[in-house]
C-alpha cells in the first residue's frame, strides 16, 4: 500500500475542531509522549500516542486548509 492510498482512505471526522484547539491537543499529546518515555512506557502505549499525534496533525492540516484555502480554489477542487 502506498502513502497515497493511505491518505485517500483516511476517515473523515464528523466533528470539526478549530485549528487553535488542535494545536493545544497536539501540545498535550507531545507532553504525554515525553512523560511516557520518561516513565519507560510499553511500546504499545508509545505507538498509541504516536498514532494520536499523527491523527491530530492530519486533522490540523485539514482544518488549516479549510480556513485558508481561497474560495476559488475550493470550488475548483470540488
């Protein structure tokens, strides 16, 4: 499976969060990861945290695109 296939199959969230909320969530997830590493967490816990960070980054990217994509570009992308 290629990265393009993974991107195209990512689920779309029903709830939309604003970029500011997502930046705060990302920061909290990074702090959590640092704490997990400090405490010698299991690999499964680190992987779950990593996936949560990745998901948050994807959602943040989509939220920023939605906010700043010019209306003409959005219409031609649809």
